[in-house]
C-alpha cells in the first residue's frame, strides 16, 4: 500500500520540482555507456545517480547508486529529484513507469555503431550542449575513418566474437557468439575483419564444438565479463579451447581474451576497442 501512496505523492510533487529546472540540471543515468557519454559531454557534474555497474570515470563511483540495469529502484530515482532520466531503448518499461511518476525521460539506442554516434548528438541536443555533441561525434568518426584507411592495406581476417560461455566448465559449454547485429560486427570493417557469424544475435543459439569447426575463424576474440581474469586464471580460461586445437585460430595462436570494461560498454571508449582489434587482428603488420 505504501508503494501506491508513494507513486501518488511523487506524481503530484515531481512535475513542479522537475520541469521548472533546466532540462539536464539533475541527470540520472540508467547505463554505464550513457554515463560515459555524459561525462565526455562535460555533463558529469549534473549526474546525480548511476547504476551499480558504473565504474568509469573513477569519480562516478561516489555518485548515488540507483540499482541494476534491469531492476533500478524507482523510489531511489525519484528521491534524487532528477530533471531527466536517460536510459536505453531496452529499458522502455522502466522509463514508462518513471514517466507515470511525472519524471521526464529520454531513451537512446546503444546497440549499433550508427545509433551510438547518433546518441552523442541527441543527448547533447536534449541537454542544450549541441556543440559538444557534434565535436564528440566528429572526433570518433575521424578515428573510425583513420582506422578503416589503415586496415585497407591489411589482409581481411575472419573473426569470431564469443560473448558468453560456462567459464568454470572443463570443456566448451554454452558458447554464445556475437551475430550480425551487434556492436562488434559493426566495428570489424574498420579493423580489417569480417564476422564469420551471418545470423543476427537473436537467432544465434549456443554454438557446439562442431559448429565452431564449421565456422573455423582466423581469429577468436572472447569478450569476458569485466574482471573475470582476476577470478579465473588465464590457463583455466584457455584450457577448454585447447581441446579444439584443430581450429585455425588455435593453431595460429589467435585466441584472445578481453575482460576490460571498455570491451563491453558501447560508449565513447569504443575507440579503445577499435585500436585493440586492429592490433589483435594484424599483429604482424602493426608492429
């Protein structure tokens, strides 16, 4: 019953508190990629709430936490009196519930490279810092074009991105890979690579060892949850792959493990990932 009363009170009070202030004077971010974008747009001081997963930049760790990506606390968000809550399109249900409380929301799409770039200018426009958004977008577009030009002189590599599996099993189990509709796929052309998976991510089921042999990539890049290698040793992570030594990537020593947070957060630091891909795919040509 108290939750229903809370909703009524916030819906009555919040419009007067929120809409009288500048559009982005008090921002709650519902995803690390959004938080990083806000900081790059010099809006960090206006961020009053972030998720439990936000770690970058380091100053964000002192910000109030509003819960997880899928289950943020509506009461916690409302208690921060945000002028706006910015989330991802996948969080539309949460954003709709916040709107019912009288809280202004905005959604961006960070699933594809083109929409990530668009989000920089969109967020900047909403927050009335349009020049900063245009500058950030142009900066990253120039880096992408520079990388593409550099990669044109390299041999194109067939790449497999592994995004999840049972990391504690002695053999390869529940191996999930990135499909044609992911951020990794859209970055590969700029790094001189091609995704060996042709299906969209939503249609890709767990890949068997036989399926891996059929794909037979030149390079395997396994994107691990951040910090995995601090819990599971490299040797333990690589051991299941060693049983598939006939794979071209294994024979040629082209299995790479990434557990850096920038490898899983589709925000402004995707340029770091791009530079890493150039190095991993073309080590012999970039030395």
